[in-house]
C-alpha cells in the first residue's frame, strides 16, 4: 500500500518529494492511515486538525489524540476550534456545509501562513461512490457525476486510490491507532444511510463497485473538459464586449441543440442558475429579462446582453463640475451669457437651478415626464419602448429629477415644466448646462 501511495502521489498527482504538505487529520481511520503513509515516505508534513465542538468531550478527546500522535512522531501540529452550530444558525446553512466551509477556509489560511505547497485530505474511493450517489439522489447536473476530484487547486486527495476496506485492513496490519466518530453510526445523515444500508447491496452485485464509479467519474470529467473547451472556443469567436456589457448573438447561440447550455456556460460565471437560463433563453419576447445578485441578462432583437447590475445610489447635483454615474460622465456648467439659441443636442439641456433640488438617479417603475410638445404626462417606460431603448441602457441611464419629478432623460426627453423661455436672462438667473459626455451609440 505504501508503494502504491507513493507512486500515485508522484505520478498521478504530480507531487514532488520536495513539496511541503499540510495533512488534514481528524483522528479517524482514513486520515490516520494517510498520516502514517506520509511519514513512511519521509515527506515534509504538518498536521492540521479541526475541532468543530459538535460532540462534546468526544471532540476534545479527538484533538488530544491527534496532538499526542504528532508529539510522539515529531510532526508539527496545528488545531483550530469552531462554534460550528452557532455559525451555521447565523448563516442559515447546514452543520455539514458550515463545517466544510470552515475547514477549507482555515486550511488555506494555514497553508499561506506556513508557505506550504498543498493540503492533503483523506477522501477515498468509497467516499467518492457515496458522493456520486448522494448527488444523484438530491438531483444534479453533469458536474455532480464527476465525484470527488483527485486535485482541486491546492487540495490533493492521495487516498482516492484506496477503498475503505483496504484502509481498514492496512490500519489493522500496521497497527495504526485511530478514533471512531460516534456520529458515523447514525443513519440521520444521508451519507451514513447509504453507507450502512445501500452499500452492502451494491457490493453484493458488483464487488469492485468503488472502482467502477471512479472510472465513470473519470470519463465524465474528461467529457466535461472537452465539452467546456469546445464551447469556450466558440464563445471567444462570437461574444463581443462593448462598454462593459457582453453581447451574445442569438442566431449563433440558438444554432445549437439545447442552446441554453451554451448560454449558461458563459453567464454561469455571473451567478445565474441553469434553471434561470433555461427559462429565459427559450422566451422569444424581446425585452425578456433575468437577473442574478450581480448581473442581469436581456434579450433584444439580435443579442443576449449581459450587464453588471448598476447601483441605485443617488447623486446630488450641488453645482458646476464633473459627476460620475454608473458608466456615464455628466458635466455641469454655469452659463452666464444668453446663447443665440436654446436648442441643444439631446445629450445636453439647460436648467434654471434656482430653487431646485436636482438629483441624478436610476429610472424607477412609475416615473413620468411631461414631454415638450405633448399634453399631459407620459410614463418613461413608454418613452423607452417608443425609442426601442435596450433594457441594459434604460437601467443604467442617469435620470435628472427635482424632488422625484423627472426633469430630463438624456437622449430621450426633457420636461416642458422646466423648459426655459426664449427671453430668459441668463445673467440674472442660475442657468446650468448639463451634458451627458458618454456617446451612447445604441440609443
């Protein structure tokens, strides 16, 4: 077993004998076997132990046991305790997820602090089988069939070449001491339920079931790697980035079967779920919209447009100067001489700022304006529809308001209530010329 361990470590995982390894050791049979194997090949190691304080005195005894083994074998020992239950409750997560997150976060902090190369965990072939089954029971996409990877970033899993039964036999013949976790006997956890009640039947059907699952996981991983490489190559050809937004041509994306998968490969990086993108991509309605915590995606006539969600922070216009709003720059100038004409391009306007409280903000549902040349008011949403304004533009465009009454929508409309008279004396008024600097070519 030692020879197989060293061969796999150096060849399959690509680890060098000079690498320094943090061994994650709980005190259980798998991690104690891993510690024994690392010691036997004389690599530079330290031990990291997490005390999650979930089993009272038993948790404390686990920590003392691992610390004592390290002391006897002259291995540096590090430990950290966590109030796992209170952290899980505070964050609304399960105990298992919380412990997993805390564990890996601390391991990485320790690795950086000690300047070590890798973190080794003791997951084995049987753990992999259980993980794949759990993923399928709970529902998963193709990634859930990959199982536990041999290496992920700085995490390595050198025990993944062994079955649980092999590790138990090794511990017995090598007289490796370890502690049993009493929570492993409870069937309230799905993993334990599978281990105690399902695994026996699978072994009876196929004695080499762990290796079969591991081989399948490898095939799935290889297929996913090829799948992603081909899709990313296609996306590099067709995606256009413009003013911070991503444009994905609908005609190119929809030429593929199940094309929501292609779209998801790109926008999944921005926090969208596959279910979201499936529903969104098959809607043919122009203006269809979906959002994640950080981005939104819009369908226009020719493209799927992915944009970062803009801030709704209001900016007060306190006087002349340059103001930054989302991706736009706005220049405010004090004009003292009456111009020969009050006509300006749509990207600029004149405002008599006396007695006004001017603010730049995002468009809000229900906003109305009294357009010059029209009776009454008009919803800005209708203005945007009439102008065929892309949704990503209307959500980021600065709207000039006075006490929440819309004064000006750059490149779109100006309120007649704030229009200057032809005989306005600029020298006796506080007239500002406000200009939208950015050239928004799609408006």
